[in-house]
């Protein structure tokens, strides 16, 4: 339990508890809202890994051999409820997700390629500067755990894929999250 400060002047005080944060995480997870499908046209052109079998051939050469230069999709979903904890000046979360990769054939059929579990730790810190409310996001991980190669394909070379994923998230994901969190005017 934390005592809230006495108001010296009119103010808005917002307190978030672990119960509130984990209840929200449970609700989103149970409702199936923690799912996202990503296609190649959703990634920035400069992203180091494009969703095509040609790019994924670095990690799973058999994929490029079997389906030369075909587009791919990633289906991301939470496999467990995220665990959230409140720390002084920060909200910390552990995310447990799965990424299933599909090859998209010219007739729009999706062929399963591989399945990975991806776990990550995320910390969000709120900031107030002058009259602006913002925040910063930091990421530890992700850790990729191979689950299965599908349709006779071997599991991709996970360490190389994990390094590329980390690079892409640090280069694009974290800056995007920080730009979304930062600098909202406080009335």
C-alpha cells in the first residue's frame, strides 16, 4: 500500500496498481486482442528483414529453395497473459508471444513455414517535462525459442533470426514506441 500525497493545489493524480495492470492484461489476452498479422507491406522499406522467402533464406535456406522469392506473413499472438509489475517510476512487463510464419502463394494460399516462441521484457517510464506528459520504452530481449518447423521444413537458425529481430526492434520498434509515448501536452 502506498499513501497518496495530499493536494496542495488542484491536480490530477493517477495511480496504477499491479492488480489494475494485470486485470487489463488478462482481459485483453482472454478477449484475443493480443494478436497481430504482419505482412511485408507493413514493414518500413529500410527494415533489415523483409517478409519474403528470399530474406528468410538466410535463416531457413530450404524455405527459399521450396518457395523462391514468395511473400510471407507473420501471425503474432500472446501465448500467455503478459505479466505486469509496478516499480518505482516504471511499469515493467514480461511478454510471452508466438510468431507463426506463412508463405503466401500467388493464389493467396498460406503455407505454414515455422513457429517460434518469442519472449521479451519491456519497461515503460512516464516522464513529465514542463507541461508535457510523455514516456520512454526500453526493451530487453527478445529471446527466440524454436518450436517447430512445419510441413517438413526444419526450424530456422534461431540465433541469427533472434539477432536480426533484436536489431530491427532497436532500430525501428523502440524509437516508434518512444515517439508514440512522448510529448503530449498537459492542460
